[in-house]
C-alpha cells in the first residue's frame, strides 16, 4: 500500500463521537478505549533510530490496511506533515497526544472514516489503537479497539510475555496494555461535593483521574478523565469492571447533587442568572482558556437542567471548539 498521501491540505474531519448521543451523556461526555502494542525485537520508539521507526511504521500501516477496518476512504496521515493548527485541532478532539507535537519522523495517525476508531504509530509505543464513543458506553468502545487489535495480531506478532502479558514502554501499561475510561462533567460535585474524597476512593479501587487533556493537565471547568490505573494481567475485563463501578457511582452522586442544588425553584433561578452572566461574558470579554472552559461548563449544566435550550450532545462541540490551553503543550 502506498502511504505517501499528501496531508498538508487535509481537512480535519469532525469525529462522529463528538456529534452523536450516548448513554448517561448528561454526566459522561464520552468513553475511550486505548490499546498499546509493540513489535518484538525492536526498541521502543524513544530508543529507535530513524530507519527502525520507518520499518515499524511500514509494517504496522500494511498490517492495519490488511484488516480492512479503517476502510479505503480513510487516510493515513504523517504527523510531521500536519501544521501546528491541525495538530492542536486533533488534540482538542483527543485524537492524538502531546507526543505527536514532537515532530519526530515516521509518526502516523490513521483514523477510520468516522474517526471513532483510529491508530497512532510510533508515539509512546509502536502502536496505539483507540476508540472513542459518545456517552457511557464501555462495552462498545472496548469491543471496537479489541477487535482491531485481534485483527492486526492475526497477521503480525506483538511483543508478549507469558508471565507479564503485552510489553509496553510504560510499566503501568504492561499486561493487557488497555486503558479504558470516561470523560466526565461533574459541575455540581466540583462546587458542592467532596471530590478529593470521591477521587481517593476511586483510586483505591484501581482508577486514576486526569484533567481534560490527559496527563499533565488539570480538571478544567469541572471536566475530568477517569480510567483504570494499571493494566496488570493479560485480560482487561477486570479493569473495565472497576471503571464501570467507579463511574456509575459518580454519575449517581452528580445527578443527586444537581437535583439538590438546582432542582428547586430558587436553585433553578440561581442557575438561570449564572447562565445569563456566563453568556454575556463569553460574547463580550476576551477570556482566558480556563475561564472560558468554566463558563462552558456552566452552560452545559444549564442545558442538562433545561435552563438553556439545546441538545446535550451538541455541547461536546463547544468543549472542542473552545480549544485547549496551549501553554500545557
């Protein structure tokens, strides 16, 4: 397969997961499953020579092509051919990571036509398979990524230890090499709840909390990512169960807090006043990214509570279009 397609004029497609509806979307914006794989007898990307990175990329691109799961209409994209603006746009949609800003040769991003399923090549690991679905949908998300991994493994061997499981650049990912998690919107618990205690309890059962854009970012505008902390063992089902349990508890607690503080007449009036104030500032002031995200968090809450007209799934676009704090990158 010829992977030398031009990408400088590429138009970044809006991923379908950011446009669609899903379960419990008032609290869970999206669910993501990421699976890492590495080729045996090659160093991890950060230790690879340029020639080895090229060999790895060619092997993985050809293997992914043989699966037919990314289809002929999609395009494999060389990350070093993307403009900075295109890279940031892909990061804002959580399609690529900061590692892809490095400008290293032979990094590739290949999304399916709807961009819910994609692969990254020569990032932290040789291969990252990722699926994102709207709402709280762990099963669909995990199955999509796992099926792609199995399809590629039908024709390509990956580094695996009978004792430890799949081998990865980070020890935290060794085992199933699968991270599954949810992007949460917790405005009521952020303002009125005891999030440190709740997050601590989640960590005790094997989950971890990150900011909106992953490791190194904070929970901006009451948006957080929760995923499994470790991947020990060859099977990922136990980790999925841990995330399901922790997120389900947070969904219930967030909904209870919203009802308690915004369900009364006085609470609804206060939220309506705050919403109008947020709208005024968004359209009349030059806001910092963190302030903008805080106001968008408030507007999303207002939509969920019926204070502001709109569909909940449409608010996902607001978050992406607001951009990210590029000082974090």
